[in-house]
C-alpha cells in the first residue's frame, strides 16, 4: 500500500516537472524585443500628464 502511494506520488511529480519544463521552454523562446517594446510602452503610459493636455480628465488649471 505504501509503495503504491509512493509510486503514484512520484508519477504526479514527474508530470508536474514535465509541465513546468514545457512552460520554461515556452518563456525562454519568447522574443526579447517584444518584451522590451512593452516596457517602453508602460513607461510612456505611466508618466503623468500635465493639466490641460489631451487625455487628462482634470482639465485645465483655473
């Protein structure tokens, strides 16, 4: 009984390791340029806009 549970657990862990290996391979194969472009876009979006500029919901300062 104990050996059967141990074998089942070993098989579960092997499947999980294989799944993690697939994810690791996927993320390693991504193009870095695409990731860098997303970082630049986030920097542009995260900069606060000055009052009175288009896209600022506060509108002009009075």
